[in-house]
């Protein structure tokens, strides 16, 4: 049965992205600072269909496992707009449901990625993503506001946080505005690494 998950990097002071996000400045310029650990991993570049990276250890194993368990994605319009101009063809290799007020026909890419544009809320996107996932997990890709909507609706089963050893000082916090009374939260796994600390949490509604 599909789980609803998210998998996000943050800074030590809790920021998901920097200031002034937009297509010309994805993640407010914070991507390399927060996700540097991924860029060293062969598994990350394999996912992009490229040969690069100089490491293939526990971090790479984690990347492959997360890719393998994911059957569909949900993301917000803002994240989609930032990536649309630069993402390679067939990046997600699955159906992606974009939460937006814009009415738009599906964007069918080469390979197995199709973007669907959902105008009637997170529950509609979730129902469609569940059908696409075919028993695999549904990953809430971001941005922070979209993750917050799913958390505050009591829908998330599990999440992964990668804490980079950097301070951003300002930007968009991942857990702003979260209802503290919805879940009991359990730490399931901690994976230390040179450039991040991986944490996996299981959530159960109270």
C-alpha cells in the first residue's frame, strides 16, 4: 500500500530554500549549499542519466532506495515553475501532479514523465497520484508550502530530512505553521555522513 512521504534537505537553522526564489534563482540560490552531499554521489547522476560523482557509499544506497520506492510525485506550482526551464527531459520518470490554478494540458515528456496540472486541491492530486503509484509511495516533492499543506491535513506517513552543516540565516522554513498536535513522531533511522545528516521519521495521527 502506498505511503505518503517527503524527502527534503534543510540548513541547520531550518531553511528549505533561500530568499528571492524564482525560475532565475531556484531555491533562492541555496540548492548547492543544502544538497551538496547529493552532487558527490554516482547514484544521483545515474538518476539524471549521466556519469559523474566520485562516491558510492551509504548516501548513494539511500538515493537508490528512495528512487525505487517512489511511484508518483506531487509538487506546487512554484517549484514546477522554477524547474520547468532547466530540468532535463524525463527527470522524474513517473507521473507528477502539479498543484496550480492554471488550466493546462498534460506535459508529456520523452520517457516516462508526464506532468498533470491539478486545479481542485491536494485531495484530488493525491487520489490521482495514488492511482499512478500502483502501490509504490507518493512523494510530496515540494516546495515547503505544499509539504506544509499535506502535513497539516494529517496525510503524511513518513519523511526524510537531510540536515546540511550550513546556516542560511533567512529564507523559507520547511516547518513554519505546522500544527503541533496532529502527529506522534518517531525517529526510525539516523545515517551520518560527511556533508549531511540523514534522519527518517515515522508519523502516526493522534
